[in-house]
């Protein structure tokens, strides 16, 4: 009874430390999170073989904190090696944890190491009674003989690692679809899942082939058309874009002939040479013409403005006089009342 109570207290203490490491991770204290997670994993590894579900959950939760902390600290290439050191065998690494670390390293470009690691994990499994089984012979430290570790993995967990290895790494990142198809054909997979993966990989292969053929055809067509401008012009004779560009070029030629007198002027002062383009010459002539007209018509413009101002003043004065020249009789409202009184008398 006391042993069970002490084990429960020890498990509660470990879960408390795991929660603290997760809090460090949430608060972006990645060094503290990695250090505490490493300490917890060493303590769990030094204990007896973790066969209970609670101990496996402890290891997986702590290792997930360590993986995320390493990724944030820029130590992503060390993730898979760290996982190998904390577990008795590479096949003992939980698939979700393995896929997370592998995806982090793939994103960082460590494809070669990830490929070797995942290939080692996926080999050696046999499908029996709806589960994957692997037996690994490992040396015994106390005795010269070796003992066997038996690992069991669900089909869904195994297929999750296959997805990362075959589809993500080989077919997508390394773009070796043929190798991915060959591996899936020989892997110990359920036939239904094998056919689904093969259909996906074949569609990726056909898409890659189509894109490659289109790119090659476009490059060859471009090389053939670059040497003959007349053929290119004949090809685009009926194209609206080409006709519009041709029309714009013809219009620019006509405008240029209309302003043939406005040529670029080259001025040379010693070693300095200045080129004044025709557009600036036209703009300067236009400004000079406007200034000339304004100088010649300045008196006329002043007379027009003065006439308008005087007319406005006269109109305002007439309106003011009209408003105050109208006389109002203050007794006009009383007089009818007085007349009516006299008539009554």
C-alpha cells in the first residue's frame, strides 16, 4: 500500500514538472523548457522499463516539449539524435513525436539524415493480426547473451510515418517519385492503403511529366522563334496585342515627322557635352508663347477685371439703397381700426 502511494506521489511530482516545462515553452523561455524536459527524460529513462500507459504518456509529453524547444532555439538538426538517445530503440519513439521532429528537420533542409532515420524506423516491421510487430535483439549488459525487445504499433501510426517518408520526403521534397512508388510497392502495407498511396504517387508522377514536357516544348519553340523575326511577325499578324503595338509605333512615327523641326540639340562647352531633347524644346517654346501672349494682353486683361469689379460694386450699392429707401408707416396697422370706430359712432 505504501509502495503504491509513493509511486502515485512520484508520478504526480513528475507531471507537475512536465506542466512547468510546458509553461516555460508557452512563455518563450526555451532554454529553461529544454533543460527541464531533458532532466525529466533522464529521470524517466533511469527508472524501470516504461511499460505502463501513464509512463509512456509522460515520456511522450516531455519529449514533445524538448522537440519544440530545440526547434525554437535553432537546434533543429539535433532533434532526431536526441530522441534516439532518450529511447531504448529507434522503434520505441512514438510515431507522432517522430513525425514532428522529422518535419522540423525537413523544413531546415536536413533531408539526408531524416531519410536515413525514417528508413531505419520503417524497416523490420511485420503486419500481423491488424498490428505491426517488430522484434529487436539488443545486448544485455549484465549477461553476455542478448535479449529481445518486442514492439507493437498500430496501422494508423505506421501509415503516418509512411506518409511523411514516401509522400512528403521522397516524392515532394526530393522529387524522386519513382523511388517512392518502388518503396510503397515493396513495403508491408495493407493492400487498400497501398493502392491509395500508389494512386497519389502516380498522379504526382504524371503531373511532373506533363509539366516537364510543357517546359521543354516551350523552350524549343522559343529557341526556334528567336532567330526569325519575320516568322514571329507573321505568327502575331492576327493578334490584337501585336496590332495595337504596331499602330502605336506608326502613330509615333507620324508625330515625329510632324515635329521634324524640333530635333535634339547638342551643345558642347569644352569637354562637357549637353544634349537637349526635342520634348524639352517643345515645352520651352510653349512656355515662351504663353508668356508672350500674357505680356501683350496684360492691359486688356486688367481692363476686363476692373470692369467686372466696378459692375459688382454698383450692383451691391443699388441693392443697399433699395433695401433702405422703402418707407414704412408705423401707423398703417392702426388706421383701419380708427376708421372703423368712427363709423360705429
